[in-house]
């Protein structure tokens, strides 16, 4: 078959040459991320923005082994995550003391809550390869279309690399010229590297093998839902639905604990907290009829944590979350275990056991910004109220009210409670509501906040 004459021309040659250069550059970047492992170094894909601007999500950080006794502040270290077994953390060393290593993400406002043992250090970052690991981030985030687009782009580059044909390519017989064979061999080798190395590297991102260490362990992939799953929330309402009446839970209680959106007073909005890809919507409550209720009865929870993201500018207060005996949208006659806003914007958390026991935040939070509130209770630990990862109030209480009831979001009765607001209905936006049958530790609370930093 005769090749069209235009494929012999300069235009086709220029296109093929540029495509081969692009493929060669990609192959070199992949090799640069894999070859260091042959000499005992390690590579990891950056999965969050906590080290911005030095390291961005999708960058590959190449890590060299270091002597833990010679570590000095300023180095960026890859370590075993002290809070999440089996995960890795990539943060900067800011202090060394007898108790361990203090790390901090450059983009985080505060140092990590847990110290790291020197033995948990994998190494220090030597250099980075920008965006080489982006497909791994997409894969971890289940973003199919960018992966499909990348694969299609590679296929186009490969086709364009083979576009130009020399006139002697059309000769019917004889061995191929050396130049032609080398050219095709280089393109096919590049194609094989791109086709095999990318999936192989992605498969190796989940574990580490024996020498040679041709592996790319991944720093933890986290969004708000991942934190809820890791801490085993019984109820986890992502509140990412754009329509319908079901507030689906991904918690351990299963679909029987799904919530119901009220028919009025709720709007899905796109500007939620920075909880990660496909996690950044919220539900806006109108302050007069918007509510979410559950129908799975829970008997007398005496150890629990509630956690949610909220944003508001209201001066009429409202209940964020609580527990009561009301069914469906009806108000409860017995109610406690709730977090509510006063008219001034302070947060109140309390339980009832013949008397009312509450703790109140010193400052106000009706400032229009997103805030994470966490409230936990047990007879042993008492009432603990956290805002944005930090403990702001605590107190003692003997028990919560002994009732069988339902968890309710955005509304319910507050009669007789201190600093009860003008409105029992919350006016503002809520997202990522979680409920636990345990008391979350301070580090777990901090991690839930840090995920959005």
C-alpha cells in the first residue's frame, strides 16, 4: 500500500518530531521517579495540599534515606503516620526533642498534634517531579474522566509520533533502514514504557516490597468522608445530594439510618467546606422549616460524639444537631445531646439528667466562615466542645437523659435551655454530619479539621 504523499512532507515530520519529544519527556519523568528506588531511595505521590506551595497534589517526591540521629529542622520527611497506621505522612520537621519529632505541613496553621518516632522516618525529600503522579491522585479520587482523557492524549501522541513516513518506507521489499528501525523502536519502547510503567507504578502505590525498592508508597488520600470512615462513624451524612428526599448515610449503621430532607426550607449549594473532590457541596437551611430527621430509633446513647461543618451569619441562633423523641418532622418533648447557636453566635453543647448541663464557647461563630464543631460526651470524660480542631470548652455531667429517640439535624425543641435562641431552626449551611458511639480523641478531632487545610 502506498503512503499518502503528505506524510512524507515537512509538516508531518515536524508533528511527529514534537510528539516524540513529548513522549520522550514523559518517559524520562517516569524513569526519574522509578530509577532512584534501585539505589535504595523511595518515591511518594503527594496527595494533599498540606505542603503547598513547596509540594502540590500530584507531585512525586523522591526521598533519600537519612540517619535519624542527624535530622535537623527544615527537612521535609516521609514518615509513618502516627495517627493512622498503615498510612504515610509527608511534612516538614520543625523541632526535635527527647519525646520525638515535631512535624508541620507548610500550609497548615499549626504543627501536627502527634509526635513521630525517629524509627518511623523513611527519609528526607531530595527533589520533586511536578505533577508526574497526577493520574494516581485521579485514580485514588475515582475521577474517571481525567484518566480517560490522559489515556486518549497518549494514544494521540503515539499516533502522531508515527505520522511521518520516509519515502523508502513504501518500498515493497528489503530490510528496513537502520534509521527507520531505530525510530520505530524508540517510539514503541516509549509506548511500552508509558503503557506498562503507569499501571505498574499505580499498582505499587499501595504497598512496599523487598529489595530492590521499586515502589512508590502514597501519602494518605483523605477527604472528609475518609476521616468519618476511619473513625467508624455510625452515621455519616455527606449531604452532597442535589435532589430527592434521602440524606444517605455511609456510616456503620447502614441505610436504615438514612435521613430524610424536609420538603421545604432546604437548598443544595456548591460552596461547601473544602472537603475534597466531589465532597464540597452543602445544604442551606432557611431557618424556618428546613430540617433533616432520622427514623432509626437509638436507645439511650451515653457515649457519643457529634461532628459537623456549619456556616452562618444569623443572629437568631438555632439548633445544629440533637437527639429527641419527636418523630419525622415533629418537635420533641424530650430532647438533649444537642449543639445549638445562641443569638450572639456562641455554641452551646449540653445534656440533661434531671438537671441541665452545658458548656459554651467563649467566642462567636456567626461570621460567615466555615467551621467544624465537634461535641463529645461520656460519664468518664464529661462534656467536650471543640471548634476548628481545638478544645474550646469542657465540663462534667453524670449522664444524658435516658430515652429512646432519633438524631435530628438543623432543628428541634430548645425550651428551657440556657441562652435559648430566638429560632429553634438553624439558618445557614451544613455539611458532612457525623455521629459516633465513641468519644473521639483530640488528635482525631484535629485530623478532621486538618483535612481541609
